[in-house]
C-alpha cells in the first residue's frame, strides 16, 4: 500500500511538470475560498431591476425567522414563554407539519386531553416557516383548538379575550365557536356581566359570529346559577325567538327555578312556546319534576301549567309502555283529584278532560276510580254548568259503586255533602234549570235502551227547589219519585223535604215528615236530626231543639259542633240561660271545644245611635 501511494505521488509530480494546466482534485474535501473583485462592479442602468423582497413588509417573517428573539405587538405568546426551554420534539414537529397535519394531530390529542402539548406545539408552529419559506398562518378552526387548550388549562378570561382580539393580526376573524369558548370560561368563573356584554357583542356582529343555542345555553345556565332570574328568562325568550333548541339541562333548570321562585306564568309561557317549535316540542322534565309541577300548579290554581304537567306525564307513560323492559308508570289518583278541583275552580274543560283521560290510562281498566275522583269530576262539570255531563258522571259513579255497603252508599250520594255542587248548579238559574233537569231525568227513565232511574239525581232536584224557596216544586218532585219514576224515596229524599219545610218556618210539617219516615221503617241519620234542630231554632224554640238533640244522642249519634253553636247562640239571644247550661254540658260530654262568640257579639253590642256627644 505504501509503495502504491509513493508511485501515485511521483506520477502527479511528473504531470505537473509536463503540463502546466491545473488538474481536478480527486480528494473528497478541498478547501476553497472565494476571491473578492478588486474593482467594484457597476450595475447597468438599462437592466431590469428585481421585484421587492416579499418579506420586507411582513413583521411576522422578521419575527419568525430573522429576529426570533424580538417580539412584535401582534405576538400571542408572552415573553415568559420565549425564555423557557421547549422539548426538541415539539420544535421538530412544528417545522414538519402543515396546517392539515397539525389539525389532525390536535384532533388526536384532544381525545387524550393533551392540552399543554397542543398549546406548546401551536406556539412553536406559529413561529415557524412552511415548505415555501413563508410564515405559518392558522385558520379560524386551528386557532379555536388553541383557544380550547387554553380554556381547558384554566386561562384567565382577560388573556382569552386578548387572544381573540389578536386573531385579526393573522387575517382571521373569530367565529361563534371562538366566542363560545370564552363564554365557557366565563361560565366556569361565574362572570355574568362580562358574559352578557360578550353575547350582546355577538348579536351585533356578522353571521359567522352570531350566538347559537350553545351560546345562549351557557349564558342562561350561568344566570340561573347566580340567581338572576329575570335576565335568564330574557335570554330564554331570545333563544326561542331565534328558533334555537333549548338543552335539556337548561330546560330543567328553567323549570326548577321558576317553580321554586313562583314564576309559574313565565314557566307556562316558555313551555307553550317550546310546544310550537319542532326542535323543542320533545322537551320533557323528569317524572318527579312533572309531579312537583302539577302539585304546585294545583295549589295555586294555575290550570294551564297543570295541563302541561299532565301532558309531560302522559309522554312518560307512553315511553314506559314502549320501553323494553316495560315500565308501568301511573299518576297518583290524589293528584288527579286536585287537578279536577283546579279545573272546576278555573272553569277549564281542557284540564278536566286531560285529568280524567290520564287517570283512566293510569288505572289501565283494572279498577274503577275512587269515589273522590268521581265527586271531583261532578264538581268540575257542575262548575262549568255542563249538567248533562255532570249527571252522566253521576250515572257512572252509581254504576261503579252500586254494590257498596248501605251506609257507604248513603254517604257517597248525599245531596248535602258529596253531590252538593250538583245541587247548586241545578238551582243556579232558578226553576228554569230545575224543570229542565227534571224533564231530562224523566225522559231518560223512559228510554228504550239503558233507561236511567236515579233517586240520587232526583234528590238533587228536590234540594235545589228548597234552595230557591220553592216548596211546591220540592214536594211535587218528592211525590214523583214513586209516581213517575217508580222508585222509593231514601233517607236523603226525606231530609230534602224536611229542609224545604224548615226553611219556610213550617216546623210542624217538618216534624210530620220526620215521624213519617220513621213509620216507613227508614232509619234517620245524623242529618235528619240536625235538620229537625234547625227547624225548631228558626222558630226560636231552643228547648225543643235540645229535646231533638237528646233523641239524637239516644239514637247513637253525636251532635256536631256547628249544631251546638247554633243552639247556644239562640239561647243567648233568647236569654235562656238554663238551656245554655245544657248546651255547655253536652259540649263537655262530647269533648267539643265551643270557643267564644266575642267577635260575633260585637255586632250586637255596637251603638248604632247618631248621638256622637
């Protein structure tokens, strides 16, 4: 090897001496230095000049490449970040990724919540050059990923707003998603004032940054959490007017807050607007909340809200029937009784029909409704003045409980108690309504298919005649029970006739009716004795009234507090102190606290003279 190198060196020496031309070197590394021209080269004035440097007007190019340490006013990175050592991997990735590749990387990192890596990589990438040697320029979607990373890392709201403002330095405008990220940070910090200002700014901007359903949901939820109910309801109304969808969380918060704060009319208005929108008509609060809404609505007699609560419950029942496994939901019957009462007090036939329909669906034809439900339905129809439906309900009621115990049957169909609303409705327009009801009952009793004969219905007419002081009609209707309808009067029929006689101070006739019913083998009830007591008191006969009370006690009945107070009041008016002592003895014997009549006696102790001296 050494001999070969020596031979090569001698050969090169020979070549240099024979040929003065320089040869090309065969070695790999040759040190070459450029020589400067001794004389300056002057440019030709006729030559075409080069175009201007494209980077001369771009501060981003100087910042990213020529002066990496300098910071311009448009920088989104604080000075503190530049002095920190960054991983070499992030620097390499920032130089090798384009816009689409960076978006895909961020999409992968979002699933694993690598927010810090996203933030660092974006800050390196924005200061790097692309393959063409130009500064990397993000679009609004990539920038939103950067905003999201800052939000998830708990960035300050002021810094987030600065980041949104600096988007203009990169030639992009913030869109709705950009502002929603800031609103999310404000929601976490409960910055209601700033959030309202921001969404108002969004409403005044272009279409790309108009608030959407998420924007309103964030603001509304924040206002509900801070107790600003009026502002929250204002933005709920704005959301619905713009045709956006309310989220289930915001809708449930709206229901809960409005119910707790007593804003029932506002809640009913919101539900009504949601029902008219295709995207919101499927909203439905939880089952427990539906029951709570219905309870509050019936307590305050808000018929519209009660109806909406029943609609929500009907949806839950339908969902349960189609679910697998089957979920059998039923509405509490006591709640239905309350809604029927609300329907009667507010004259709402729609709520009445909905209440009865959902009750039937809850019972699933396995049992008849309770008597309280029938009584509440009769009351509702009577309040509405729909006597035909009221008597039809009475017919269903009698059919369902026709085989009940005699005492229970008498209590259920008493015109003085359970059927009293029907009596009031019959006598509301005087004899005209009473005659109309009587003739309809008479025609129903002669029907070829399913004739209807009811003593309870006729008793309502008799008591209605007594209420309008029409003794003749009452007596004729009583006689028609046997002659026209072919039925036998019951204890309520005799009590109605006794009430009619007693109301007109015909005490003797009332006593005769009492004696007649006993002779017919009909056992008088507590109401019979009470009506006979009233007939004696109306004639100022306290002693006879006390005699009837003694007979009442002997028959096994206890006088009511109201009856004893009537007798005592008459004793005081007539100055019958002996009878008054007997009343006090009866009250102590039956443990009845009578109380005092001081407030009532004020009216009788007042001096009505015109002498003011």
